[in-house]
C-alpha cells in the first residue's frame, strides 16, 4: 500500500521542494490552471509543508485569472490564457496576493481538445516570480505525444523543479 495518492517521482521532487525551501527560509505560492491544484497537492503530501506553502490559487477559467490574480483582460484577449504574458501576470498576481517569497504559475492545453496549429495540445507555459531580489523567468514547453494525464504530470514536475532554490 502506498503512502501517497501521487506517483513516487512527483512526491520525491515535492519532498525536495519542501526541504530545500525550508532550508532557504522561503515561502511559496502557486497559480495553477491546467494542473488544477496538482502542484499544491504534491507539496501538501509532505509533512512539514505548512512551513513552506503560503497559498495556492487554482484559476482554471479566464475570469478566475482576472478576479483572483489580477490578470488584465487585455493580456488574455491579445495573447490568450496559454501565453508567457498571461503566466507572468499570474505569477506576479500570486506573489502580490500572498506572503510568499516565490510564486510559480502554470497554464496550458492538456487536451484532448483545445489545441490549435499555433498552440497544439501539450503546450504548457510556466512563470516564476521571486520577490527579493526581484527575478522573473518564463518558458513554454510542448509535451507532445502525451495524453491529458501525461501533460498534467509533466507540467507538475516542471513546476516543482521551478520551485527549487
């Protein structure tokens, strides 16, 4: 019998995130869309995670991104919810609305529907914002040849990696 609802590789990485952020004295916030709270779930699988996780926003709809994180409607209209501009704004919003030192945001197209030639199924964008010293980073990945669960799993692993000090 397993001690976790989640796969071992995700739990192991989440354990590193909790331990290394405790050691660094950092608190984290999350803004999740396509992962639907999986990153927060992974972190909270680890005992002692309350010392690290300040809060998590699951902002699946565009309206939630705007209302909960302050993402400008103009950004979503111009670039879409699955864009570097949107995840930057999500990460910034999570940082501003929390007591965290670092925020990571995730938005993507997990499929099986919803893709386009410009943004195929499996396209996921990530952003990280650090409060002090101020630092921002973003990237786009395409997890091709993955089903919905595979896209969400890979996105969760990348987001956890971004949370390592």
